[in-house]
C-alpha cells in the first residue's frame, strides 16, 4: 500500500481564515496519524488578486499553528520535496504537457479560442431554458463518487467543459487534477463545497487514464449567528486576529479539530499527541459545525491556566510589547521586571486571555487609576466606610505583609476585634486600591502593591469620602 500523501492548496488572495486553517489541520492530522506526507501547494494563478503579503501570511499562520509541511515552498524548516515547483504559477509547462496528452488522446479540442475537455458518449442537442440557448449534451452514466465521509454520491456531468481559457490560462479543474496526479496525492480532504467540482475532476482522471484518489469532503463551518457558511468577512474568522490577541496556538488547534471531528467520546481538551493518535476520517461528521467564539475563548483559558509561571509571564510581556498604542501596556513594561512578574502571576488564574491583562492590571502600574462611580456609590453607601478606611490605614502601618496568608490572618483579626466580618473591610479596601470591585484576592493585591502604596491609596479615598 502506497504511503498517504495529502495536500493543502490555498490561494494567496486574502487573509488566512478559520475555514482554511481547519482544512489544513484535517489534512495535517491525517498525514501525521498515518505516517504520511503533508504537502503545501500554492494555487496562485489569479494574477490580479494574488499577493505576496497574503502568501507570507499563509506560511506564518501555518507555522504558528504548528502545522509544518513536509513538501512545498521552503519556509523556515518546512518545505522542499521532489515534486515541485509547488506554486501553480511556476507549473505552466507541466499543464501544457498534460493538455497535449488529452489532445493526442482525443479527449480535448479547441473551440472559440479555448480548450475543452471532451466527454465520451452519444451526443444530442437540447434547448436550455435557463441559459436560453441550445446546448450539446452527452449521454453518460452518473459519476459515482465513493466519499470517505459522505458515502456514495452520484453527480451528472453531461456537458464538455473548458479546461484552458481563451487567454491561455488553465482553469482550476485542470490544474487541480494535474497537480494531484503529478504529486501522487492519495487522499483529497477538502470542504464540502468542493463536492460539486468532483464529478469534473473524476472525468479528468478518466481522461488521463489515472485512478482517482480517495475523496473526503469535510463539513462546512457555519457562521456564529444566522444561516450560511462562515466567510473571511465574518467576526472571528481571521487567524491573524487570534495571534494578535495573544491566543495560544495549541488552544486554537484543539478547538479547530473539534469543528467537525469527534474523538469518539465527550472529551474536548486534548494534547496534540492524543489528537494525532485518535484522528481518522471515520470520525469526521457529515453535519456542518457552527463556530462559537465563547467556546474558543474557554478553550484558550484552559490552556492558559496550565502555563508554567515563567511561560505565562513571558507570554504576557510579549503581548504587552506589541501593544504600541496601549498606554497601560507601555506603562507596565517600564516597571521593574520582578514587580511585573508578581502582578502577572497574581492575575494569571483570573483572566481568560492575555489580551485582558493590560486593562485588568492597570492600577498596579498607575496610581492615577479611575474609580468606577457605580461601584463607589454602592460600597461607600453601605455601613460606615470612612471608619473602615481609617482602621485599614492604621492596620497597614504595622501588619505583616510577608505573605497572603499573613495579611489575611491580620485582616480577620481586625474584623474580629471590631465585631465585623472580613467582607466589611474587603470591599472598601478593594475600591481604594483598584477603583473597582473585581480582581485578584485582596490579600494578594496588598502584598504585591506593598505597604506604602496601599496606605497612600487608602488615605486618598478616605480624604475624598
């Protein structure tokens, strides 16, 4: 049995999006599961829309997601191979040779300046009501496609079709089939929307006298709200957006693999090694998958929570460094490295993503933070907050700030001494040091901010009360 060879063939005509990434992933996973070869082939024959910027983005996105390609254009450690060139714009001579083979075999002919593929069978003419003209049909049996996901599919292909336009450019159907033949592709894993093309492709394989590869048409990704396929224009569709927002690539890969595939049980978070081991074509669903950015954010949070301290701090610093126009982020970067680390580690278990960190931690780096008016009214309108602030100001002067537990015990002792609860001090203390009612533990905030800074903030709120 020949080794599995799959290919991902994107066009560099726009931003790399979720749908393309999922198609690439399903091909990559099948290659890794079977010990086969993952080929990257660039369909760059659209001269007007192609962009080197978008091509680079394809390379960068695949590399960021960890999908190295065994054959294809060279980029970093990926690429190479003996079946190149791997850009269709450089394969013109190959296409001409294959067209010549069809012409010599009587399976192609010229008409109106273009080259048409010739179906075999009895011909007859019929008036097409939709096109409002008489067309030539060919009496042929339906094309039977045994799809690895869809099962038996029958489609009728009963008209000759153009394979080279009058301007000399070969069409998608021809170059797609020629490249798959020339590169010995064994399995074609692509979106369900390509199923309508497959009858033409099977006819072309027949014209070349080559057995078609196995086909596996994967379900579409539906947009988050409303009907229809998710497009690159929909919110949350672009891979670069998640990279810029500091998402972890392994979380995105985990999420993408579950858009149309099931490991056979109800598990969701999986190591890539387990995904590769379990992945197979029978596990792919026929029904379409709906994109859900909340599930993706939750998956990212699960991965983020597992990051070791040093890794998380490095991720945070890298994200902050890219927020050039974010004043809070730039102020944080100018702080002492040890202090920055302590703040990030305090926030680590509380945030869903690193993109939340600049706003979430701003008051740690800026004494002129704003105070939420609604929170202030609620906190200052309950009990005797001025008395609590005065007591807390005196408390911090002598309290043990060596650990969270030491601060907690001291605060509890203060509450007990006053005949109050811990919460009576916590809400007003949090408002004073952060301007809000959410965030890390109050004891952790006290410890990291330090005795003097906490004292100053308590007195500032007391003075304004």
